[in-house]
């Protein structure tokens, strides 16, 4: 099968094709198609499904170049990942979250479901291994809704160190004590807006990044409230957090239930909440998997290796 794509801006073909046609080679090698270009037309040939996928990919490459004014190797890698994991048939349903520094999109089908679930429900639970974008996408939705003035406030909360939040042994004042444990939330924010804007929003109390214990006694209206690392909450902490939800607000709770810092024998508040609430209308549950890991490709292999080791140790202990 062969198809032809007319370039929307032949004058920017160097950016579209990449240095020395690097982007074309990436698409060719990943999708196993033949690609040639002449007179403002890209010709793709190969197996029908591969050609259709490559044509869809080129369409989105051109759109991203027009939207952002640039297209680099990382952009092409992201679009390839989306095409491979989400597929051309689902690609039209991808929801784009606009941040101050560009477009944030789901890279896998699991992330697409997660994004839709957050937008649909007032309370969303998301569990999964490290690197699946649980926190990052939650913060992206919050920042996007804040910029669209759909909410007035973002609150990002985290249990500090452990469920009991015993911070006394750390040096410095309270801010110095909790900052290391809130840093991942700040990192997500900094990736989505200019630092000066983020600092301004924090000073104006439009964005709060706080230890979970500081949520007690509050009711939050017209806000997105995110609890990160929720596997480290106790039953009472989780109940306290859940009851902070106010009018016009959304709540997103994320965690990896395979990694908890709770005392031995204490049940995770996140696990109990999911079991208790998952069938209530308006509450969504998303379980991301190793296939949804979108950090460096080695992260997926590291998680897989540890899972295999754990399984092997369990098999030995049964003998």
C-alpha cells in the first residue's frame, strides 16, 4: 500500500524531517515503512496498517509543529509512543491538557483512561507503579482547569516521610523539614508553568503544597485537591482527607499500593478507601500498569526485574 501526504508548510520541512532526516528515519524504523519526499509531498509505502499508522503520525507531527512552532526529537518520540501504545483508532480521542510550557498528552491507553476519569468524576483514585504519570497528569489537569478558571485553587498534599509524619528529627524550621517530601509536587508544577508564576500563585494562596496533616479542619470549595503517595496514609488520615471535599471541587488520590512505609500490620488508608468506595457513582478508579510507565525506558525494566525477583522469592518461601 502507498499513500501521499501533502506538507502543510513545505518551508518548514527541515524541522518536520529533522536534522539529516532523523525524524523520518525514526518513523521508518519504528513502523517498518518506506518513506520518501519530493515536491512538498511525503510518500509512505508498506503494509496497510503500518502505512495508515505512519500517515496518522505525520499528520500529528505537522499539527504539533504548527501549534508549538517547533518539533524536536523528543516530540517525535512522544508521538511515536502515543501511536504505538494508544493506536491510531483511539488517537482522535486523546485529550490535550495545555500547560504554560506546551501540551501535555497521555502516552498510553491507561493514561488516556486516567485523564478521562479525572475529568468525568469528582473523586478519582489512581494506583500504579512508579513512572506511570499518576501525579504528573493529576497536576496537569489541575493547572489546566486553573488556567481556564474552572477552579479557584489547587491543593497538593502528601504524607511527609511516613503515615505518622514524625518530622522532629529533621533540621530546620517546619518549611525546611517538609520541603524534601513535597519536592516531587513542586517539580511537576515547575514543568507546567514559569517559576515566577508558580511562586506568585503560591504567595497568593492560589496553589498550596502542604503536608497532609495540614488538611485537618478545612473545607475546600472550587478547588482541585490532590493527595500524592496516599498508600502511606492511615485509615483516619484518609477519612480526614476525603471529607475535605467542598462544592465545585475535584479530588484526586494517587499511590502505589505495593510500596508502603506504614508500620507492619497497619492497613493502608488508600487500600481501604478503594475497597469501601469504588462502587459509588461519581467516584472513579484507575489502575495503571507497568505498560504505562513513561519515564526513561530503563525504569520499565527496573520495575520488571524487581517484580520478577519478588515473585522468585515468594516461590522459594512456599517450598
